[in-house]
């Protein structure tokens, strides 16, 4: 007995010591298991052939299913997301905790791989790196179809030009709608202009950088280009002093070009504000996740400004023909956007403050 303790006290102390020792041993054993990759709490599956919850057949089957469809794990588990997968959700609930951790880790690694590694051959403000959302293209399909028909073309042959390059997602979004003839390359648009290498095209469809004087440069190009255009721009652009002179060709600079005067474009406004996507790796990761929260296969979601389509399909389609295409799209494809004939007709919630109502 130590220090005059009773026999009972001595046994109780010894038993506690034993328990502590046992607990420590167990913990150390678990840590060794983790370090050797035996499927610890960090969720990595253990070595092939070694049975663990993290590389069980259920987990492997789930990983295989995830690799087949579109969307991240969180998209596939979210019933309100277009990529929701009820089968994956049902299977997910049945998996053990370690199995789920393994899948979360594998999904994060897959997203990391998708991270953009684009090298732009021009100086760009990193805040400009965001790509247009797929739903924005769905909203203008009816107009592109009517334009193609008017030019004796179809979705596969209509030549679309987007001169401003982020990571190339717009090409995929249009391809998924059947538009296969899209020129969208990682090149300096202004250099292309200066070297007179603008590719042959039927229509300009783009969303430009918001910084510096890119809006003016694009609007001037569209005027002198004298071709149909659909521009995805923030609402405030149509309230700027330079706007009407640039789009109509009434500025001194525009008047000096042979391009004919144009009317003000029409505006196609979505019912729900468009979100944009910054490809992973093109902007600071922490800044993006802290500020904007949601990320998916498309990148980090961002919606800094209200935006809508600025449309002028002249000389191929008049404003009234565009109106017909818009009415048809509401019936045929359920497009819920509203078309406005002038900026002064925009509802107050989206009309820039300096623009007076009709
Ligand atoms: C708002 S993003 C839109 C990208 C794409 N047009 C879309 O709709 O998804 C604008 C992009 O233009 C790119 N950009 C900036 N200067 C450019 C230039 N001189 N030539 C081509 N692209 C440029 C930037 O890298 C930026 O990512």
C-alpha cells in the first residue's frame, strides 16, 4: 500500500491507472492505423484488399456512381439542385460514417483536379473571372433558333462568337443545347481586332469583363461590326453616359465609321437574378468560399450585380421579330424572361437610377 492508503483505495487507484493505460493503448493503435492508411477519420480508403468501412463495396459503388453523372456530391444530395440524384441520396443515408468521409474526400480531390489551369495571353483583373451560367443560354435559345432559321442555318451551323475568354465554359453550355459552331478561344480580343483576325460569325454572344473600359470597347465593336448581338451585361451599363452614343452610333467616333446607325437594343430580363461561376483556381480560394459560400463543378458561385441580356439582332431580325421569338419561347420552352423595348421601360427594381421612366 502507498502512503498509508486503505486496501480499497489502493485497488481503486490501480484499477483507474489500468483503465487509463488501456485507453491510451487503444488510441495509439488507432493513430497507427490512420497513419498506415487503414481508413481513419480523415476518410481515405485503406490499401486495396484491406477490409475497412472506407473501401467497402458500398463506398466503391457510390464513388463509381458519382464519377458517372454531373454535379458535385453536395449537388447530387440536394433535392433542390438540378443534379439531384435520389438513388445516391438513398444510398448515402445507409453508409457508415467512415465511408461517407472517404466519399467526401474523394469528391474534394476530384474538384481540385478540375481547378482551372488557364494561362491568359492578356492582362486581366482577377475580379473579372466569372463565367455565364447555363440557364442564361437556355433563355436565348428561341432567339438564336429564329436567327439561325432566318439565315438558312440551324443550331449546328449558326456561327457564334464570344471574344472574352475565362475558362471556356460557355462553349460547353452552348454545345449541350446543340450549338456546335462556337468560336471562343483563349486569345487577346483586342489584339485579334487590331490584327483584323476577327473570325467569320453570324452573331456575337458574350459577357465581357466588368473592369476598366471593356464595356465601351465591346459596345463600340458591336456597333462597327454591324452584326446581331446578345450581350450579357449588368443593369447599370444602360444608365451610363457613354451607352446610347455607343450603341446607336451617334458618338463622334462611331459617326466616323461606315456602320449604319442602330436603334437602342432590347432587354431580356430573367425572373430570377443570374448567378455567375468563378472557375476554381482563377481567384483566391478563401476569398471565394468566404464571400460566396456555394461551390460546384462550375466553380464558386457569385452574383455581384443584377444582369440581363442586351439584344440587337439587326440586320437579320428586326426588334418586332425578336418579340415574336420571345413570345414563342414562352410557349415552347417555358422561358419566363420578360422582354423590354427600351431602358426607360424597365421596371424600377432593375432600371438604373439615372434612367427616367417612359
Ligand atoms: C466575365 S468573364 C466572361 C467569360 C465568358 N465570355 C462567359 O460569358 O462565360 C470575362 C473574361 O474576359 C477575359 N478577358 C479580359 N481581357 C480580355 C481580352 N483582352 N481578350 C479576351 N478576354 C479577355 C477575362 O479573363 C474574363 O475572365
